[in-house]
C-alpha cells in the first residue's frame, strides 16, 4: 500500500511547452533613395521557435523625421527601443510558417502613407517591421486597417527587423571621406614568426597581399610597419644614416617635384639589392620608425607614434630582421595610442611632421555632432595641422554596429548611406572631410571593407579622397582647452606582461636552452603586445599568459617531510625535487636554519632531468639539542628563488651532550662506589679495634704464660720480674 501511495505522488516528466520565436530580416528596400514614389520592402520571417504559426501579420513603422544626430541613428540600427516610430501600415502574410521554417514577404507602402511631405527635411528615415501572431479567425487586415500594435497583440511583437531609406537627398557638394589603414602584423603572425624563426615579412605576406588586392586602394592611406618589408627597409635606411638633419631631403624621400612611387599589389617581396618599391621615412622625434604612405599617389603622411614603453626588452627579433635595431615589430596605430601632453608638445615642435593623425577622443565634441577631420592643434604657442578620426566610421566600414556586433548585409549598406547622408546634411557647403582611422585588426574584415568602398562610390553625396586631400580642405582651429589626451589600457597591459615574464626568469635561468624554453611565453606576450585587443579580450589573454607562467614556475617542486628527528651531530636531511618541465633543469638546493643549534654549511647543485624526481641529501651539523625550524629553497644557478621556502621542523639531539651526560653519570657511579668501599673498610677497622680491647675470662690460664705489657712511657715495673 505504501509503495502504491509513493507511486501515486511521483511526478511525471512534462514536455517543454511549445513557443513561438520569430526573426525578421529586411533584405531590400526599393528604391532606398525615395523622392516621390511608393516604397517596396522585402525580406524573410524565420520561425526559430518550436510552434508553427498559422497566421502572421506585419506592422510597418517609420520615423516621421530625420534622426536628431548620428548617435541616435546608430542606436536605432543597434536595436535600441525608439518611441519616435509611427505605425504607417499593416499587412497579412499569406501562408503558414512551420517551426524552423522561413516565410518570404514583400510589402509596398504607398507614397501617400509615408510620413514625409514635399517640404520635409531630407535625410535618412528608420523603418521597423514587427511580426505578430494573430488568431486564425481574426478579421482580415483589409477590413480593419491601421491597427495599432496593441490591437494586434497586447504582449508586443514576436519578432522585429529594421532598415533605413534616404528621403530626397541633394546631389551637389558631396562630403569628402578618407580611410587610413595600418598595415601591420597580426597577433597570430607575430606568434608564427617568433616560433618558426622567420621574418614578419614572410609571416604576413599572404594576408597583406590579399588585403591590398581586395580593398579599393583609392580610398586608403596605408601606414606600413617596416618589419613587413625587412629587406627593403635595410636599403631605405642605408642612406642617409639616422640622426641627419631632417630638413635636408634624403635620397629616399620624394621631394615636391619628384614623382611618387607606388606599391603594386599583389605584394612582391622586395630585395635589398633592388630599388625599394616604397619610400617611407622615420617619423618620430627619436627616430623610432613609424611608417606611412599613400598607396596610390604615395603622398607622405605623418603618424603620431605609440607612446608606450618599448617592447624590445622582452621581444627578441627574428633572425631575418635582427640587424635592424631601429625597426619595431609592433608599431602601434594612433587610433589605439595613449597620447601624453609631453608627446603632443614634442610632435608639434618637431619639423619632421607635416600633420598628426589623432584618435576621435582627442577632440570631444557635443553629443552626436560630426566635427570635420582637418583641424589645427595649438598648444603653448605651437601649432600644426592634424586629422582627427571619426568615431563611427571605423566600425561601420567593417560591417559592425557601435557595440561591435555584425550588421545584416543590407542594414550595413543602408546605415552607410544614412550615416554619410547625415554628414552631408550637417555640412552642406561641400568643404567638409572626414577620416576613418581604422584599427590594425581591420584586415579581419577585408570583404566588408571592399563592399563598403564599392557601395560608397555609388552614393552621390560622398566623394572618396586621400588623407592628403583632407589636409587641403579648410581647417578648424582647436586649442588646448578642447584637446584631451585619452589614457590607454595598453600601458597597464604591458606592465602585466613585464611582471609575468620577470617571474619566469628564475626558471629560465635553470634550463640549458633558455631561448627555446622562453619562446612560447614570448609568443604569448607578442600577441598581447600587438595592441589589437579590446580591453576585455586583452585582459583574457593577459590571464592566459599569467597562467602559462604559473604552470612553469610551479613545475619545480620541493618534497620534504614536515618534521625530522636527528640523533647524530652529523647527519643528512633527505629532500626530493620534482621537475615537471619537458626540459632538464640545473638547480641549487639551499637550506636555512633559524637557530644556532643546527648548521647547514653547504649547498648542493644538481641537474634534474625532465619529468623526473631527484633526491638531495643535505649535510647538517648539530651543535645543540632542541627543536629547530629550517627553510628549504630551490635556486637557479644565478641565485634566484625557483621554489620554496618549505618549512621543516628538525628535532636535534647532539652527541657531545650525550657523552657529557654519560661521563657525569659514570663519575657519579664511581664516586658512589668509592664512597661505599671506604665506608666498608672504615667499618671493618672499627670492629677489629673493638675486639682487641675486650678482657680474657679463661681461669685455666697460668700466670707464667702472661706477657707483661710495659708501661706506655717505657719504664720498668719494679713489682714484676722479667721472664726469660
């Protein structure tokens, strides 16, 4: 009965409830530049849930006016709720939508229902398509048009999609747009070059060649890392030597009257014996090379250098580029640089710079506004041209929203059109230029860049130009009150790298082939030092490097008991050392005593094979009895601590104290025996004396037998006769 009761209350497994989850993707808007015609919006609805949908209605909402600024536009594209949308029409989608299925749609919004009039401001308008699941017996949309979302479903839509279109733009006075692109090694290429001992030129050739061939280079100003062209750089720097007068034009620098060389894709490795196919001067004040050049007309552009500690202290050079001490393997892009006020002052005072490329945060502007790129930086009476990067264009060209998420292809193109339309709307005179300072990891999005450049060329309100072209546009003056110097997380990251590699030094000093042992750790550091990571990803890789170092430093361990009893004055303390590294290590065992009773006069050095354990017998000398605490350490040949200290308690019993106690005990026994013997002899003599002093009692004794005893003084007794 109990079993039956228990069985009756046991819950049964229930199937997961069916759910509806829809996704709307707009794939086309025709025409996307609207002047006075109907607008057709097409796309697909995907059912990613587990429940089929019998009837689906779509509601179309639009902006009634142009978004207030670029930030509002980009937030709309990223999916931020927007209360300014107004419902313009609803449509019933024919056909059922099974679970996991796709249903295409095509909606035509009549021109009269668009929330724009002939006198409305031109510019972008946002469009949102909301999908609602409605009962199958609901009245057709034709009989109940202009539903509000609450009429369709009080709980809101099951899915949404967004896009944009451009309303009635002007076709004159386009804005100018340039892109500055770094050509540097990626983190993976740095790792490959370090591990395989090849130059970055070889490691990056395939990616670099495809990048230059795939992108429309008329838009690009290239900043080139000299390490990618090691052979040609050696030729470039052979004349003139570093430290010459920068005002004197060198043979490797084009003058105003000389033709500019070109860099033709696909990339061909230049040879040192040939004339270099590019000419790139050293740009920083201290002749640390940052290189830049225009790929098409090769107009020289000056880049602000990376203000961070040099990485050469722990990043060795591959053999192919070791003879070039002036070349850095990680010339950072200004977009990621931390600019100090001292550095800006040096750049402004240096005659080596025609202009500075500065990150967007250098000149904070009002929310959502679009300041032009060309400006003049003034600080303490010093002034120089500068080009300030745009805050939205780098992500947008790569097909990403402001949060770094990939945009759907059509929304990507429409956002490009809408964003540049706002730029044109904010600067109607046609003398405005904008710069996209692309981060160094942009080559990961080469296909998106190629599509972006091709689409931008089709827009009548955008004019492609070069960085040099931007410098020819009117400049706005900026003074120190608006110049901010953003701090970069790279300095903290470099400090963490240095600390991690410093902790690795003692173990490195214990192995025979130190360079080979250090390579994986240096490669991990090189990936971090490439400065292509955002804060979150960079910190994750810092933690990974720290874990690698922890594993290496913990691979050499000390094994010793916590308490040892020592019964002889000279004994050996057994200590085992384990080496879990894949290479042999030579270590020194050192033991330190905390009391005078126990001494360890010597240290022992041994080689511990890879993945083996070796026992050390540490000689000791006890000079006193008692409990002594000692510390055990494993040291490198240079004396750096690798493992330990491990605490051991030693109970010392010294031999000389035992001997002394034995001597005293023996002496005490001897004294006791001597005392007993003397007492025995003394008692015996006393008894004998007592026996001689007793009188005789035998009556048969004759007088003649008596022996006369003379007096004590020796005189004769007159009363006695002398016996003969």
